C-alpha cells in the first residue's frame, strides 16, 4: 500500500540527513528544525491511512425457513424498492411450506367468520345480559326475603286417647319465624354472588361487541393471522430498503435454509470509507468533522473528498499495533467506484 511506500521514503530521507550531519557540517540551529510547511500557524501533522469503500447501507439476506428455491425474481445489478420480493421458497414437495400456507388460510377464514357474525353475536350478547339480570334479581329477592319475618304451615301429629286407644292425629299448625336459618342465608348469599358474577361477565361481553366483533376474540385471531403471515413470509425474501442487488447466491430448485445466504443488496445513494490501519499514535490527530481526501488504488486519477463522521471508541490489535477504525462520510464518489475498493485516505492537518 502507498502508506508503506511513503514510510520507506521518509526513513530513507532521514538516513541521508544523518549521514550529511556526520560529515562535519555546522550543527543545525533551532530554526533549522522547524518544518518548512510552518507558515506561522501551529499545525498538527496530517495522517495517511488505508481504507475501503462501503455503501451507506448494506445487508445479506437469508430465508428463515427451509425448502426448495421456487423463484429468484431479481438479477445482479437490479434496482429494488423496499418491500420488493427478491426470492421465494416453496416446491411442491415442501411439507413445511404447505403447512404454513394452510395455517394462513385457516387464520384468515377464522377472522372472516368472526367479522361476518358480529351482528348475530352482538344480539346474542344482549339477550344473555337480560337473562343474567333476571336471574340475579330473583337471587337478590330471595336473599332479602330471608331477613323478613314469615309464617309457614307445618304438619304435626298429636297423640290423643280415643275409644280405640291412643292414636296419632295429624294437624296443621302455623309457625312464625323472624328470619331464615343461617345455612339458608349463606346458601342464598353464595347463589346471589354467583348470579352477580355471571351478570357482570355478560355485560363485559356485550361491551366488547357493541362496535363490532368481540374485541378480545378479534385480538386473538389477529395475532394468529400475524403469526401465520410471518410463517409464510419466512419462505420469501423482501428488500428491507431501496437499493441495488449486489450478488445472488442461489438458483431455482436448490435446497436451502437459514444457514445459506441468498442475496446481498446495498444502498449506494451515498458511500462511506472505513479505515483499517489508523494506530493509537495517529488517532489522536483525527477528529470528527475533519476534512479528508481519498483515492482508490484502481482509480488513481479520481481524487475524492469527505469528512470524518465517526471514530471508534474500541480498538483491536493488528500485527502488534493498536488500531482504531475511522468512518468517513464521502462526498460525491466517482461512478466507477465499487464496493470494497481499497483507498488511500489523507487527513487534512489539524490546527493546534
């Protein structure tokens, strides 16, 4: 890379200067050590780095299901829009795909039936409320009656002496009580509470259906439909954003699964450069917003520009050096440039 060539040239120049100094020439003064580029302002030396050109967004897509590739509807280089179907699974022998299709149809039918029967179910719910109200009212009346004095007739047998001996003679006697016994009151209270719970449940059901299908059932069936649609969607790949098809990895009739990538797409409306060799000694001379120029190795006649948009806070080690990735937002890029091209980045010097 050019950065290595520049380093070798600088080292050679330094070696020549050392040899000249050893010939006995006059010791340089402090003024002689000032760089010729210093014109009065304090500049921090610029940085030269290697990087690679990348689209602003890219992704590699795979099927979430397993099966036979039934269709690849795009070719490399095609422009696609968000939501476009790029490829599908679903051969005639794919049982899993058939099951997903069946579940989708079943979920759609269940939701349609609920919507079609909304008026009938709403009428039934109102009838259920009336019946539950009537049963509750009766339970309340009976419970309250147990706390009022009441009379009742009781059949008793009285022993009497007759010419034929002692006989048990039946007789009706009227009894009067102040209130019902505790067991009867407890049973009536329990029945009244049950009827109230049934009434409230009927009222809630009617409330859920006052504007259409039962909202609880509707939510459940909608969730089922969403899951079924997701199940079928696992057998198709759609574009997540506008862009271009960069590469395709499958053909129709091929058996694939989630482990096989299918298509790569990228948004090339703008480009970034990511550096790969900015060291810990150099990154201190780089900051966000700093202007840069860069040239692709394959396009030495095309000088492009950009600004530093991001500097990684984490580092990694490469050949013993601590490296930080610098991301650069490119301005207008030469139309001949391609994803992944190696570029040489020159960071403009910073003022101290």
